[in-house]
């Protein structure tokens, strides 16, 4: 026999005294996670590590099921400001995912740039590190930020990693956008001899004609 739907009621308060309510009807035993709450309340724009949801003086993990708590659920929203972080930039090139996550949890700005304009996401894309790219994007790293146009996707193509390229394209990186020298992701992949990457880009509707600088 099918179990009846359940109503999840969440009352959100902020340190500034604002408050609002979220009601969500869903199937029995369906999870309503803290991460869903952040998305539902349009809080993900702050970055996953810059927003905390506090319940009874404890910070909830993003995986916590709010539907399993006594209803209504009273939570407090705490938002943090980010800061430029040399620690984040130092961790990203060496592929140390735990150190990158630790820096983000210390409210490092995911868009911190070094003296060349490289971001942590640029380093991750250049190494084909899919996990780090996803983590930084979840923390609201700008996929377009870097020392040149479409840097992350071009670096992923040059590294020959279709998985990272697919993630970036799915999240609206332009498969045909050239850098300031007119080099497209397809050309970058071809120049480095990555046949599989070239094939993937062609399947993703990359233009076969060389780009031009206007």
C-alpha cells in the first residue's frame, strides 16, 4: 500500500531578524536535504561553504534530511563573507582535494587569482581534475574567470579530459569560444594530440573551422 505524502515545513531565521517559511509536499520517505533547502531558498549563489544552516546550535551537513526532523523545523541561516586565499591557490595546483576543501571551509574566495590571473579552477581544469572542478563550482567558482577568455574549457581540452570538458559545457561554457589568441578548445585539444578529446568536442558541436580574431 502506498504511503501518504508528507508535508515538510521549514521556518528559516537570519541573524538580521528576517524570517520566512518553506512548505514542501513530497512522497513519504523522500529526503529533503539541507542542500535542497539552500537551492530552494536561492542560497546557493552564496556558495556552499559560505552558507550554514544551524539547527539547535549545530551546523547541519548538506546531506542532512530535514524531513526526518520533528516538524516544523526551525533553523537559522548564517552567511559568511569570503576572502582572498593564497592557501587555496597553493593547494589547487598539487591536486590536494582535501586541502582545497579545507580552504573553502575557511571561507576562502573560490575566485582568488594569483599574479598571473589563474584561479584554483584553472589549475584543476589544466590537470583534468573532475572532482576538484565540481567542488570549486559548487563553491561558486566563476567558470569564466581566468587570465584569458574561456580559460577553463580550453585548459581541460588541452589536458585531454572529456569528463571535465563535459561538466564545463553542461554548465554553460561555450564549446566554440576562442581565447584572445583565437585558439578554441578544439584547436587546443588537437595541438596536444588528444584524439578522444577532439572527437568529444566534435560530438558537442565544436566548429571545425579555425577561429578568427576580429
